[in-house]
């Protein structure tokens, strides 16, 4: 077929041409540019729907993996051709661990005992958390597949290394997922992960450009975030068991630790900190964990791979919580989380009292692309981009203004 001249194509197909031009504009940053994306920890780890929760917790801990994709427990002799879409969900270590503790508490298992079982004597291993699950098979032998009923799974939205920031933003802005698995071309194996932290870092590469600064230079007080007035807190003199219970109930990856007298923010408890208690429960030395010395140590690798370590030495200390005031700009908050490798920011008042939480997804939503299949316009970042390219969204379709 003879190719239509570019000028005629623009004149006869203005909507298609505008959409194509804008797609190129938004697709200029490939995810393959993220260093370390293919050496994320635990990329060879996967769970089956038929695996027991106890075994899944032990596996992720041993492999030092933040989480793992869930594959259908299929018989290869009777399911030829179905392995191309065998991954059906994703679950993280902290979710399974906190769920198990909650079940222990509801079942009147002595969880207080679980907080004190770790000591220097080897015999206490018999009272470890894993042993606790062994003695309570209704919890430890729950199958991973059954956790879907409690909405503990995360969706599995795979991408490939040829996808771009535009595609990643679409997924992260529309779905509450922390990581996007990268599949090899055959679609049979996960080869890495893209984290929300990595996306924030990529967005910050546009620092100084007008279409980015028009949004990012606004103070946080001008935005509306999901948990901007809802910070779950525990007092510094309360037990770890209380903190873990509050963390599980909050449905956010972090809770604030405050001083009982002043209400000032003095620390945090994050999902990533759960492993600290696991070391006590399991009574295992960290030197026994698998490690990958080949992981790159530059900023991109830390964001894409390091953030997925269960044992993560790159995160800020628990007693050094990341915070911003509402008078700070969105860009300041983005640089704060990028610089500290954190996945949240506590919003504090002038007395350093927590008043809310800003998550990475809250930030990403401000840069969400316009919906291509609905009338939703998307975030201001892409609205500015549309204006500069002479386009707008009408009835879910990109059209050129002139």
C-alpha cells in the first residue's frame, strides 16, 4: 500500500495524527533505562496457589524477597498452552506475616508469647513464629490461593522492557499496586520489577521543564490526597504487637510513632520493618540469607532492585521518619522520597505532629495520563502536555485543537 504523505495524513486524519504525535511525546522514556531492573532480588521466586502460608513466608524470608507472583497450580500434562498466563496475582511477605499474626490473635493463640520467644538459647527456636504456625495448621496450612478471599492478593499487571513510562503510569495510576513485574518476551518468566520509587525518579528527570514544574511546584496544600488527613498512629511506649496490629488495619504501608505527651512524630513502623520482628520470631542470623553481589549500586538499581529486598539497608531508620509540611511543594516531597528511598511521606504541622500520609501512588496520580477509553481527563501533568501539543481529550478521544 502506498504511504500517505505526511501533510495529507495530518489534513485528512487530524485526530489520529495528533494522538500518534502525543503518544511519541509521552513514550520517550523506556523502562529499560532503569539500571538494575533485571537483577531485582527474588526474580526466580514464585508461589503456587496450593502452597501453604507457612512455607511461603519461609521461602520469601530465605530468598530475601519483598514478594512474589502467584502462579496457578497446574498439571503440565493437561494444561498445554495455559502457562503463558499462569501468573494470576502477586503477594508480599509483610501481608502474609501480618495476616498470620491477626489470625493468631483472633484464634486466641498467645501472640504475646510470640513477641518474647527470641533469646540466645537455641531451644527457643521451638517456640518460633514458624513453629507457632506449625502448631496451628488452620493458619500455617492455609493455602496461598485462599488468601484471595480476604483480598490479600495484589493484581498481576505484567509489562515488558519495551514498554514506556506512559504505559507504566497508566497501570500505577489506575491500580493500587506497588510493583509491576517485567516478563521476558516469551511471557513465561519474571525477569525484574518496576517499582513506584523508580517511576518517581524518572518523573524527576523532567525537573526544570515547564510542563513538569507547573504541577510539581505547587504546594501540597493545593492537592487532595487519599490519606492527607488520616495518619494512623501508635505511641512510642506501646508494644510492637499493638504497632503491627495497627499497621495491618491501616491498609497503608506505614504508621506514625508519636510521643504520648507532645504528639510529635518520633518514628515510624513500616511494612518493610516487619522483617525485624521475623528475625526475632524465626531466630535466624541475617548472614544466612541469600544475597546477590551483582546488584548494581547506583541510584536506579537501588530504586528498582534494592527496594524489593526484604532486608533493605537502603531505607531510612525507623527513628528517622520522612516528613513534609503542606506548605512544601510536591517536587520537594518527590525529592524527599527519592532521596530516602522511602515509599511514603508523613504530612506534619508546624509542631511536627502527623496529620496525614502521602504515598507514592498519591504522587503518581498527579501525573496520571488522560484515559483513552473514558471521559476521565487525568492529572494536570498530561493536561499541560496536551495543551502544549495543541490537543485535548473529547469523549475519551485525543483530538487536535487546530
